[in-house]
């Protein structure tokens, strides 16, 4: 079972900074997908792995079809990836694309990336990536097999 990436810890006890966006017509989202804003201001899924300057945030819901949000407003909610926002999710190594169950090799302060899984059981789910860049591990939970991460400034989408 995948635990999708989600906002997990907030500065000063606040809630996540959420913004609703128009979804690009050909784009399908799952909850927890990293999102980017294209030149027309519409939401698209980022590249895999997430590249520098393209992360607007992580989706809080999925779409029901290409470009169609389940939200009555027609817009898709995104927890914005600001330098102060912490996100939680599962982590994989570069070879497996399946969530790690032994996090003993992951340390606080370690740089990790974010990648879309190509493994059949977790296909198209996004996981944090050992050996990647763009995020810094801030907390590890060996019992839940989760990591908490913070996006580095270079990863953030400048239009957010």
C-alpha cells in the first residue's frame, strides 16, 4: 500500500498553504502528485524526477478524467511547496521504485529527490528518491516507513 505524498508539518501550527488551479486539459492527477504551472497558468504534472524550478506543490486530490477535477469549483487543490512546508511520503532507492521498508540508510539532512514509480504494484505513484536532489529529509519514521522532507529553494516553481 502506498502512502501518497501529503503536507505533514506546518510552521507555527498553521495549516498548509493551499491554492486551487485550473488543470491543463490533457492532464490526469492522482492525490499526492507533484504539480507544476505551465506557461498558460494551468496545472500539469512535473517531470520525473522533479527538476529544478518546477515544483508548485503536491495535489490534495485527483482528477476524475483528463483535466477534470472532482472539486465542484472545477479547480484542483494543491498544497503549495514553500520552503517552510514539510511533506511526508514513502521513499525508494534508485533501483527498485518500490517503497523501502528498511530506512536505516536514510539520515536526517540527506538530500533526496522525487520520482514516479515504474514498478507494477506502485505504477505512477510518486515516491521520494534516495540519491536524488531537490528535497532535504527532516524526519524519519521507521515504524510507518515514512520520511518528512522540505523542498530546497532551487526546486520551487518561481510562479507560485
